[in-house]
C-alpha cells in the first residue's frame, strides 16, 4: 500500500532494464528518492522498452497516483519523448 506521500503528481524517470526479475521490464522510479513506483513487464512493453533504449536507456516520466474509494489505487505515467523538450 502506498504511503500518503506517494499519492499525487510526481516527477520520475523510466528505465529500460534488461537484467531484472521482470525480463526486460520498464521500471518507473521517483526522481527524488529512487523508489520504484511501477513496472511494465516485457510482454506488454516491447515498443516502450525499445523507445527508451533509443533514448539512452532512461527518459523523464511524470506520474500520478490516486486513491478511489476505500480499496482502489490507480496510477498513470506520461513518458516524454526526449525531442519534445529540445
């Protein structure tokens, strides 16, 4: 269960990792403390993984985590194309 400080909008980064328990997963981490926020496993992320690899293996991510009702937690992340901020 996330801590209260994990809810809201945060800056982070997405990393394309090739050697981890998820096998070529994309990991989303918080920028301020490196905490892993999410993992997108290989079977659903091939295009995203390849995009991140083409952009030096790490890209900026903005993510939002919110609580809905008593027992539901949702999240979404926006992975920015490196060329968008040049």
